[in-house]
C-alpha cells in the first residue's frame, strides 16, 4: 500500500492535462482493501489529477468478500460501481473452478450490494467449459438478468499455460475445452442478453442502455491511462509501459524512488493495428475516416482492400466509412482483426 501511494506520487505528471473519468481497482483481489485504504488512494489521485465530478469508480470484488460489514464500509467511500466475479450460479461449477465462494454467496452478494444503495453493478460469467451444458448456461444468463444488474461481462474459458487446469488436461484428468461448445454458447449469449434489454456494446460486454462501462469504453477508444501497482500497465497514446510483476522487487524499487517498469514505443503500424483490434470489437466499429485523418490515406486504402473480402463473406458490414462485425464476424473477431493488421515495414 505504501509503495502504491509512493508510485502514484512519482507518476503524478503521467496524465497531465487529462481529467480522470474513471478509476478502477482491479484484481488480484482489491476487495481485501479496507475502506480507509481505498479512500487514501483515491484521495491522493485527487491531489495530483482533476477527477470528474461523476467519475466512475469501480472495485472488483469476490462474492465471499462482500460481507454486510464490508459493504457498509465501502458505502462511505467514493466507490460507486462494483465488478463482482460471480463466474457461475451453479455450485458444482464453482467447485470445479476452485472458487472460494459458493452459489448462495454469488446471488446474495449482488442483492446485498443493491440493498446498500449501489445500482451500478457488473458481474462476470464464464462459458465454454466441460461442466456447462447449454441449459445451465441459459439458466446462468436468466439468473443474471433476473437480478436486475445493469452490466454483464461474459468470457469463454481459456486454459493458461503452467496452470493446474492445463496440467490436468495434458494428463487426461480433465476434458479439453470444446471450441464448438464455446461458439454455440456465445451465440446463445448474443441472443439472450439483447432479448432481456441489454446492448452488446463490445464482444464480451452487455449493458442496459446508458450503462456502458466508462473504464472499458475509454480503453477501447484509446484514451490514455495510468496503472499503479505490481504488473500494472499504462498507456500515454504513443508508449506502453508495464510494471515488474514481483511484489518484493516492486516495493524495493519504489522505496528507492525508482519506477520499475519496461516500456515500448508504438510504431505507426502498432497504433493502426491497436485501433483495428479495439474498435472492431465494439458496436461503434472501425472508422476509416479516422484512420485516414490520424494515420494517412495509404493505411486507409490497405484496410479498405482487406475489408472488401470480409464484406463479401458476410463477416463485416460497411456503412459509409464505418465497419462493424456481423453476428458471424463476432465469432471470428480475432481472425478478422489479424487479417486486417498492417505488416511492419
């Protein structure tokens, strides 16, 4: 905590000239923070930067951390949005994922936060894993919309290397992930949530009208941001940097007044490709006029040529200068963006 406060001080000019529209306490497990610690971090940020009057201030939380006492504490802080890692409303699924909370806590934590007066709540759900039948997935989505949350993020299960799950799959102790199942359940997601009144404003994110996450949206729109803490990433528009992941080394460096990060300067091709990748994931799409204005007509022409093929395949819609993914295209988003990427000279 002391190191993070010190880093914020050392980085006080990183976003100079920007008004802070969102603050996000992300995982690890920031719900372990006490209310006073949350206040100190936000308070110090407010000393160095102008924070918008109605800034979105989100705290990620595990359901089991959101006890009545914890929620009461946080009510006295500037936190006004919760991101709750529900993952599933089924007990056996949560045990399979090795989650600390149970199915009862998954639901009760949401209601407890709502009862305390917090309306801006998002939850995470996961699909595409062996235990999840299509019927269970539909029930998870009904449970989410039935709780009247304003935002949902849903992700396909991925197997990270060097994890216990990866080891179990390699040894045949667990079934591998099924791409067809993931695609099928993604289609169910895209049909069910809009029918319940949610907009799919990004591939994995659904919100009631007017409830898009400002933090997420600004990231996809390329707005600069500052990350504080071990492993935190920052972006100033032309350069990315990321802090060392090792906690003791991070603390030791900060205590000496050093900023322990690596960085990379983005080439024009990097910046064009990042715009392609982030903009195409959203409902607002990729604007060729923006590419022309920011990067030049040669880049626009190259991308337009690639788009024609995708339009003919029914994977992209092109309306005026704006390209958006079709339903079919959303299933192939990563492949489509890679097809449009500009190669380095």
